[in-house]
C-alpha cells in the first residue's frame, strides 16, 4: 500500500490504504473530541470556530483554534518536504518511512500525554494529533495522486454526491458514450473511506473509554506494522521508484 505511487497503484490498493488510515484518523479525531472537546482533523470546523470566536472578540480561544489549523498545515508541509527529499535521493521506501515517522511521533505523543501535568495534556494532545493528521493526509494525497484523502470527509461526501449523480445520468442514457466504471470505482473508494472514518470513530471512543491515552500507542502500533511492511516490500523490490 505504501510502495507504489500514481498510475502504478490499483484502485484496490488505494481503497485498502484509504480505509486503514481513515479508520485511524476517525478513531483519533473522535477520541480526542470525547476527551477534551476539540477536533484534531476537522479543519473546516476549526476554521469556522476560529471565525466565531474572532467575531465575538474571544481572541485567546480563537488563537488556539488557529494554532490547531497551523499545526495541521505544518504537518502536511513537513511530510511533503520529507517525501520530496526522499524522491530526490530515490529512496524507494520514502512513503513507508513517512508513516514510520508518524508512528514514532504518535508513540512520543502518547508518552507526553501520560507524563505531562493534567492541565497541559489537552492542548498537547490536540496540537500533536493535528500535526500528525496533516502529515498522514499529505502522505496519502501524494502517493495516490490526490485520489485519496483520509480526513477530508466534506470533500469525499461531495465526491460521493457527484459520482451518484453521474451514475444516475448514465443509467438514464443522458450521458451517452460515458463509461460508468470509473465513477463506480471512485464511488466505492469514497463511500468506503467515509464509512471507515465513521467506524473508526466509534471504535476509537470505545477503546479510549477502556484504556484512555494508551489508544495512541495502539494506533502507533498499527502504523508501525503498516510502515514496516512497506519498507520490507521496497527492500524486496516490489515498487516503482518515486520520481522527483
């Protein structure tokens, strides 16, 4: 899932990667909201909240929402810089290495949340997760050629609506000569990704209620396994070399 990019990827590989990482994003986003009342991956909601608090003159809270958005952007930027550097050096496993970095940082965030004073845990958790969600989203966006997003539910829901409408018109014979197959594949991809985000969110809250902040270590373990599999496949040669 993390060794081929662009047109070298099949729709099935895109789907498996999207569902896996969307479930992780959903679990972390929902568990964080359950724990401290802030979303780490919902930038639309965070920007809207920033606007609301700015309009009311609540600048301190507004600045915190701004910091969440900036952390997400920073995570995406760092991920892209890492991937670009890897491409220039023709590192076959660069996408897997990026997910490995996310796993390590996730584990460090888990340690920080266990050891920090109670008052500092909430802000650290949200800002850390926002950075990691930006990093993760940039990895899957780049490797899939922007076909896959793992946190952008609004965009995927829009795509689902477009694809359903196109398939409806094709079935009625209103779009002559248009092949339905690509729209069916994209509909399946986006619908399963949104469903994975939803199911991941439900499981995330249940697991958080059972083990608390150790959820971060559990998700780090899943990311670690995924990244090590990608690195092993790259070492075995099962990969098209990323192009700069």
